[in-house]
């Protein structure tokens, strides 16, 4: 019983934390605009007139995207740097979000993205030139 | 994971179709999608990894990578919405609340691997804590553009009723409060050969003219037709009582099967008055049949479909060919008072064309 009461209190506290967070959400403007989130939620049948919930979803999505992006960034940095011709040259490469890094990052979240390596516009693309029928 | 099942399939589809062209869930030219792309780009730009006290960020993106990530984010939002609505419905509610959303987020596995089964309180779940932590840490990057409220719904303008327009309904069974009929603009009909009324006009003053030889008949009617102009714009002629009795005509028709040139004169006088009416009520395939008929060489064996048929909606052996049964085979949807005239003239015309067309086709 004590445990039940204790968990009950803990429940109230944590609910309060959630409530408080929702209230504070009105001060925080998510990067994804409310209208956009509401549009996509409406597309999937979500109905709610409360703006705070829309913002909650927006913040959650923003967090998700940020997590994926940061993982991709780490993959990008973790890749061995190209050969430095000049020793004086600083390791100051411009980081680009590539499909390769993104697919590695997304795989951890359960999304399989396979990007074709090259664009094949004819059946003989990528084949040995000697064996092509031309 | 649910996320894996839904997103993986969709993203692979996206890659195979190319972004924006597959007509799938997300389209490149979609307004919402473009906005989402901008938002995702903002978020990616603000992501920073601290290396040796120096923040390292993305400086640019690959386009396909950005599109992929946008698609994933959009799909994520939709998954949350779907799951949250599902939980609300299961609880017997129509509108979702915050707990539904938290449950949905937990289902999607966004809590960085937190799967505490014993956790009975959603507020205690890892995901909420993560989100709270994120809002505390991350910099706030508001969206740059001011958005209009979308999708924009068009105000539907009801079509005015008869009473509003001030027009009187053409028939008594139509009440005034119903919407008015649209204006019927009688456009010009391109003359692709002699049309029905022109051919009928040619019967004026004796069918002999037409029945001399089928070939010349066609060409003469063709010339006439072009000079007359658009027959549909011609003023309607008044109906004239047809004095010919059907029974008598039947006998004559059967006689005429044998002889081409035997023309019942009494029919010709009535043709003029009935031509516009006939033409107005003839279905389009009737007119087309006439056209084909006139354009084709006379006397040759033609397929059954080219022969005139005033019976609506059938492409079978035309009833006008069955001269014996022509009376009951013809149907019109005009009012009953005109029916008799129409029937009679249809029979006449049917018979005329049979005669003109005489050949192996007329075999009954």
C-alpha cells in the first residue's frame, strides 16, 4: 500500500512536470511552425484544438531530426580525413550532410535508406566498356 | 519497431521514385513539403557537435539527403498523429490529449532506447524527460517565414435557384427553389459531311431526286448542307398533322423493298415540317450514322453499324431496316403529342435510307 501511495505521489509529480512543461512550451517557439505540424497531424486524423499539444509534437519532431542530424555529423567527422597534401593545411574541412552519413544515422532509428550509387540511364551503365554492345 | 516498418518502406519508395515525382505521400512541389524542407534545414544547421571546445556544424547539405530527411520528419509527424489518435479512440475519446501523444512517442521508440516496462506513469517516461532536456539545451531557432493559414478553403458559392434568378422552370414538375439550369450555349457544329437535316432537306420536293442514284444523292445533299448553315440554329418549325396512316404506309414500304424508284409521294410533303424536330431529338450516333452513310459510296455493302438507326442506344441490326417492324421499334423521348409525327417521319426516313442504301444489307 505504501508503495502504491508512493508511486501515486510520484505520478502526480511527474504529471505535474509534464503539465509544467506544456505550459512552458508557449514560450518556446519550435523551428517547425505550428501550422505545418497541424496540417500533417490533421492528415493522419489527429484532432486536438489545444495548441500546446501541437507544439509538443513539433518539439518532439525537432528533437528527432536534431538527433539524426547530430548522429550524421558524427559519422561525417568520424570518416577518415582525406590525405593532407600540405602539412600546414589545417584540418578544416567543410562538413556536408551526405546520403551516406544520413543512411548510417537513420539505420539506428530503424529507417533503412539505400541510395543508389550512380545514376544509370541505360542498361549498359557501369559495365566494362569492352563488353558493351555499341 | 513501428518506426522502422513505416518509415523504412516509405523512404525506400521515395528513393526509387525520385523525390516529388512519385505522387506518393510527399511531393516536392507540395507547399507543406517545401515548408517542411526549410524547417528541417534550419534544424540541421543548428546541430552542433562540440569538438575540442569548438562547435562543428554542417555547412551544407546534399539535396537528396535533405529531401530524405524531410520525408522522414514528415512521416514521423504523421506517425505520431496516427498513434495518438489511435490511443484516444481506444480510450473512447475523439480528441487526443497529452498522454496520448506521450504514449505515441514511446511507441515510436524515440526515447533513446528507454523501454521501462514497469514505468506506469507516462510523465516519468524517458521521452518526456528527453524532450524537456532538449528544449532546455538547444537553441531556439524560430521559423523565418510568416505562414498563412493553410490549406486555404474556398468558399463554395451555391448556384442560384430559379426564384433567385427570376426565371421560370421550364416544366411544371420542377419547383422554383431548385437551382436554375445552366445556360445552354448552342455552339456551332462542325460540318463533317452532310448532317441529318440536310439529307432530309434533300427529300423536299420528291424523293426521286435522291433515289435516282445513291451516289449523286450524297453529293447533292452535301452541297446543300453547306449552304444552309448550322441547322441547329434554324428556327423551329411548327408541327403539322400528318395525315398518313401507318398501316397504309407499311404496305407501301413492303412494296418499296423491291423497287428502288417507287416513291410514295404523299410522304414528301410532310418532311419539311418535321425535319428540325427530328434532328433535334435524334441522338448523336444517329447523326453520325447519317454522316457515314452519306460519305460512303452508295450501293456497296456496308457494315450494319453504318446504317441509320433511330432506335436509341442500340447498335444492333437497326430497326429501320426491319421495315416490317419499324413502327414499334422506334422510340422517342419527346412528349406524346409529337410522337406520332415523329414515328411517321422516322419511318419515312428510315425507309428512304433503306431504299437509298439498297443492297445486300436490306435483306431481312
